[in-house]
């Protein structure tokens, strides 16, 4: 190639993302598409639509009536995204012990937020001052110690010494409510207490339920306990909390009108679909991710609109955008705060809204506690006195605060864990053949014609190889290898391969696809969103946050939040590849069979059931069923194979029944823990005449060539 000018170089560089053929001097040069940008750009488009929809609605808040309607809508929409609001049942509150300290006493309490679900809590009651006292419900951040965390104890003690009754309760998976304990019985065996929320939170999704609903209901019932105490003034109830507790304060503030004042400290005050969305966005703990909220124009700041015009304090750490939350945390928070500020102005109470920040890292630090004290002094007591120093506080040993003898509500009170509820609900769901699973999955299959685009051709021994791509959705291009045999074909089959390790595994010389092609089989090996060459690029921002969040799980959460599950996207990609094969005249009259491995067996099976264009499917190392997943405490199924309320519409064995008489072969089927199942167990689940099973998940020429 001749000398490339600076202008030609700029043209080449500018075309990289588009995959166009351009000319530099006299030589044609082709630059392949950057497939790692497809999934992020697709989600960015969904987020942009969600952001614009919400912006239009917020712009209509020009009078008190419009604001009131938005507040009601926010409450209703929260329950729509979180799951059905439970019925109030008997709390059965009991005090298991108490002790006295200077200026207050602590009552150790336990109650049932739902029948059989026990909540451990400490009630701080002032020993001086005039009754009834203002009441404060304190929410914990994601500390394994829960209510015994030192900084949280300090705030509760400080409020009690200032004349507030404070109820501090352990959230799901924290303190005495650890649900996945190690041998100690009080520490989690999971990677963190965040996972204590996420592990059951993901299983909830298949049943149309969420950790958001579970957590919010615990908070509502805890406020019931606080309000019922004879020392509490029910007209002066407030709530505060740090980090995840700040976010839980937001959930409660949205749905419970009894609160007179609110202080959110380092909560996730960042909208997901923000102005400068950087995929996968602020995907955090399960209770903070509102399923389908993007399409509704509902976001995290909508939780705070029902508070207006009551006093609301927003406390933030200016360092949180470095690693605790996403890089958009501060910019999104400030933008949304200013919108809410206009609402307070319209309602005539601008002075009841405030933003305070600290340069210190993420924690309920001394200065933030002082701000909380002063906020409640002003709005719950009407005091102009400025508190400059924290009252004397002295955190207790965690065991001193235990409500039960062992520090766990499960052995101490026989409490049900979230997993127990999940397993019970799964057993009551009546499964039946249904075509509604496609609607539950949220399928968005485009009607347009899907065709292959050949990017390059090359030869290898006994076969021709084509690099192809096809347009599956807006911003989404699927790359694939096409291996064409040169010998007269002894088979009329085209094998469509989806490997969880990516299309390049098996594409090398003398590799699996080469071997199959030399044997006379046409092989198309494709990636789908998030797999292989379509694994997403790392987003912008501090590496401490962006690199850990560049994971399939976070992109799966983002997809669920924006209303289009990653599972549905992969089913659509699979169907697009299938349609492109069928639309290519070179393959007219040929049978199409699918082979999928690992976590791609689930979307492949859905696509197989959805389309009559395939004749058979081979699933290697696939999950046995969603029922098994919902009955497995220590499961290893990725979130990319979950969708909202999907189990109520279909399970994997039903898809096989629906596909009959087309053939299905299950090789090395695994349970939800990843353990290979014996053949008799598999046959008990899959008894159809169109099903065959084998013990090992073979992935070689013999296995794939025989489909």
C-alpha cells in the first residue's frame, strides 16, 4: 500500500465503529465494527428514551395539582415495579430484654413484618424530657453488623440523648438477620452482605417479586412498631439512614405518608437513566434496581417527590462518584435536586429542602450526624438552637444489642428466610403450556428482513470461511463465522452454534468448526449480546467503579431496569441469526439445527421453541429448570438468564414440550448449583418422546455432527 496521508488516516479511524470499506491511496481497506460497543449503545439508547420521557413529565409540574398527581403516580409506580403490596398482619411485637444508659434505655425487640418473618430491632427511649417524644426510624447501610455498626449506634444514641425515640432494625441479610451464615452462625458465607440482598433478590424476579418490596415492607412495618409505642408522638415521625439505609429511607418516604421529616444520607440519589448515561449505569444492590422502570419514566428521584413539601435533607459524600456509586452520581444528583427544588418553590416551601455534602469518603461521619441532628431539631421540635457537638456516645459490643440468644433470628425465633418464601411460592405456581412466555419475556423481534453481510472471505483446507455480520436491532450487529465445506456435501444440515465462550472458540485451523466443515457440514458460529466479541467495552469513570461493573451481571441488571432483559435480547439475536440463514438462498432447502453450550442454552431453547425454522437442538451443560433454580439455595445461574415474572408463564421443560415433535438432545444437564445430574433425574423432568439425553456435555465433532 502506498503512503497514507493524514487525511486518509483520519477517514480510516473515523470509520472503525461503522465497519465501512474506504480507500487510502489505491488500496481498499476494511475496518471491522467495534462489536463491544453494541450492547452499551443499545442500552444507552433505551436510557436516553427513558430520560427524555421523564423530562417531559417533570416539565409539566407547574402547579400544585400536577405535583399531587405526580406524587400519587410515584407511589403507585413503585409498587408496580416492586411487586404487590402485602397485607398488614399481626406484628406480635415482644421485648426480649432491656438495659439502661446515661440519658436513655434500650429495649431489645422482635416482631413479624410478615407471618413467620422476624425482624430484630433496638428501641432507644430517652430517660428525660417531656413525653411524647418525636420518633425516628433509623435504616442501616450495608454493614454485616446491621444495627450494631458503630457509626449507626452513635447516631441512634445521639438522637436518643437529644430527646428522640429511635427504632433501629436489622434489614434483610444483616445483623441478626444474616440468611446465608457460615459455620459461626452470625457471619455471611457470601462475598458480602450486598450478596445477602442480591442472591434472593434475583430469585424473587422470576416470581414477579423484588428485594425492593421486601425491604420497603420491613420498613413500613417497623414504622408501625415505632408509631405504636406509647412514648412516641405519631404526628412527629421521621426517618433517616446511611448508604443502603439512605436508599431504604427513600423507599419508605415514597410510600408512607406518616413521615413528617426525612434525612437521606449517602443514599443512591442518582437517577439510572441520567443525562449522560454511561452503560451499564448505576446498577447496585437488588433493592435499588427498579425492574422495568425505564420504560415507565420512573427513576430513583421519583421516590422523593411524595415527600414534598415536608422537610427533606439530602446528604452526600463528594467522593462517592469515585467508587461507591457510578461516575454520574454527583452530576445526576445535583440535576435532579434542582428539579425537586422547583417543586418545593411551587408549593411555597423552598426552605424545607436542603443539600449538604462532605469531602470525606462514604460513611456516616461526625459532620453528617450533626447535620441530621440539626435537621430534626428544626423540623420536629421547632428549635433554632444549633447543635455544634455530638452528645456523648459509646457504641456497645454487638452481642449486647442481640435480641436473641445466638444473634440469629432463624434459630432464636424460627424466622423464615427470603429463600424459604421463594421456595414456598415456587411450589404453588401452577405450570401449564402457555404461549404467553414471549410476552413475559418482553420479546421485541423486528419485522424487517434480516440478511447476512459478508465482510471477508478466506480459504482453509477443505473449507471456505466467511466473516459475516447481521443487524439484529438498532445499534446491534451480530458477528459470526461461516464455515462452508468444499467437498460434495453428504448432509443437508446447517449447524448454528452458540458457545458461551464466544464464536472464536473452535474457529481456529483444525478446530471444531473446521473439522465439521471438512466433514461436509455448514457451520455458522455467532456471538450474541455480551458474549465473545460482543462483550461490552469498559465504561468511563474511575476504574475502581467502572471495571468491576463491566460484568455480565451488571449489564443484565441494566437491561432489566430499562425494560428489556438480556435474556430477551439474546433470544432475539439468536432468532435474527436464524432468519438471516433462512433468507440466504445458498441455504435454501437445508435443515437448520442449533447447538448451544453453557449459559447460552437457555436463550437458545427459547428461540428454538419460538421458531419453527429449526429442526433440532443440542444443549450441552444446560440448566435443568427454573423450578430447580427456585428450590436451590446456593445456585450459580447467571442473571442473564432471568426475566421478570417468567416462571409464572413457562419453565424450560415446557418449552421442550411445546417444540415437539422437533428433536431435543440434552447433554450433561446441570442443576442450579452447577452439578451434573444423573440421567434418571433428567428423564423424570423431561419425559417427552422428542427428548433424548446423554450423561456428558460433549462438545466435539462426533456430538455436534450427529445432531
